[in-house]
C-alpha cells in the first residue's frame, strides 16, 4: 500500500525537476517561489538566515555551521540539496530530518497553493524550498542556514532576507545553465549577496578573487576574505596551533564555518572558541569523503563485508581533485573504485581528473545507476580510455556492491554522483533519516 508520504513525493516529482532531468531552466525569474511564500504569510522572514552559494563544499559548510549555531543554544534549521536517500534530509531542525507527518502536512498546503489558477509556474525545487521555509517558521527556528540549489541569483532560496552570505570555492559546473566561463558562473553565485550585508568568501582562483573584489566594492558589500591558511583548526595532537598552518583542501569548509560563526557571534573566550573548534574538527557527513569500516553487503543467500569504504559525491573537477588529495592524505594508495557519473558531467575539463582517479585504482567498476541522467558504463569506458585497467561494467548499484565485496579486501571508493550514493546507502543500511 502506497503511503501518503510516497504520494506527496510523487506529486512533487511530477513537477519540473531539473536535478533529475538535466533540462535547462529559466534563471531569470523567482515569481513562482515568491507566490507560494506570499500565500503562506512569508515564513522566510521569520528566522535569521545565512545563505550559502558556491560550486563545492556548500552542503558540508551549511550543515556544520548549523551544528555550530545549535551548539550556541539556538534552534537551528538547515536546508541543503540534493538528498541522498530521503527527501527529508534536505530539511533539518537541530540536526534531525523533519518529521514525516510535518513534511506531508506542509507540502500538501503548498501543492494546493501551486494549483491556484493565478500561480506562476513552479518547479520541484520551488515547492520543496517553500516547504522548508514553512517548516522552519512552524518550528520557530532562531537561525536557518540555506544552501542554494543551483547558481544563486535566481535560485529559489534567494527570496529570503539574510544576515550573512557565504561563497564557497567557485569552479566550473553546470555550464549549460550558469554560463561557459568561470566569471559568468561567479556572477550567478554572487547574486545572493546584498548591499550592506556581510559576505564571507572562501579561497578562490586569482581571476575569480580579482573579479569579486571589484564587484563587492562596486556594490558596497562588506566582505570578509579567507586566505590559504588555517587559523582555527587544531592539529592531530589536539593542541591549538601557535601560528597559522597551510590549509588542506578537506579543511576549507570547516574553516569557513568557523569564520562564519565568529562573524555572527564573536567571542573573546578561548574556552568558548576551543569548543567550536572541537566540534568543527570532529564533524563528519555521510557522502562527503566519509569513511566507513566493516560495512555489510547482503543478497538473498549470503553476506560479504567491505572492510573499508569511502563515500564521496564528487562530480566536478575541483571535487574530484579534492578526493584524490584526501586519499593521498589518508595514505590510501591501493583501492578499488566504483564510479557512476551523469552524461552531462562527461566534460573535457573533468576527464583528466577522472582518469587520474581511475588509473590509480587497482580495480574499477563503472556503474549504471537508475537515473535518466546516468551515463552508460560502455560510454564511460570510451570517455575515460581505461583499457589498461582491470575494468568491470556493472548494470546496477546492487550488482556493483556485490562485485566489490566479493573481489577483495582493499578499500573501496564509491563516487561520481550523489544519485549513485543515494542508491548505495540503503543497500548498506546507512540511511540518514532513520
């Protein structure tokens, strides 16, 4: 029997879902999102909001910042995308997914509004974003951290007033929608900033930083710049660093979240600051370079154990390069790779990085996950030119896991797409909302 929750999910999916279809969308209008929120009484104006855009690291930064604000004693909401397993992952209050019944009740109201004759066109993301704002208002959240879905300027989340805007590292991704050049993409991301509202900017390439410096001065945006050193994080011995330390790629999001909470809630207490550092140092997130040990893989008749598993949703050049760096930092030189990528991610820019990741693997499984966007394994093989490797073409995520678990005891890396991870996690009993 289909539950009401499943029915609501299907109704939402029946709307224009650009995440799954990879269709272009009009980035010039926010009328649909505004109409929904106006008819809800503008719940986006209730909490204090931090808004995050960028190419990589948005989700990790958002969820860590939300955890830091919760630690300060505030009821904190967080809105991220995409989800891995359960749509409710996108809407969290104090680190917990919104309750299913609350999600159903709120989404039903918003779907009803979307069917008013005078309602402009609304997308899947418009509807889920409106649901998130209404949930956060219902729970009376003090702070809400918002991650943009795509771009920034015309993202549905950009209808809300904000206390702080954050730009993570900007790189090439979604070029067909956001623009073919890095500066066109940067312009879309900067669209979340507002005159007089503080903006925190992560480390950027020189060309992006110079352009942002000019634009923020022109638009009178007070800007905080992150440099290439660590000023907050502790070393592995647990001692505060006496002097700044050069940042590793994996630490940038932690530094960004720590800087953000310092801007919002300054403290002069070394003990208080250390408490924040401790949380940031320990924070992990499934699907973002998360490391798991002794994970069970089962079929109808038997069970295997994956002794070590690394999950990462890396799907663009910077994210893939960051994963390669992390594997090196963890001293993992011998690994198996399960790779599934979207057809629109098979770009010339990404090929070198994907080849480097695959060529270092002892065994490679090219995975067909169940999405209209997913590349066929045979197409991936031609694209990556991996003839010298031990290659297996795999027709499903389940087949991929079983093959990997039966193959050996090396660490396995699963990456290339959040949609692939979303299929893998339930098979490993790693659902994030349960």
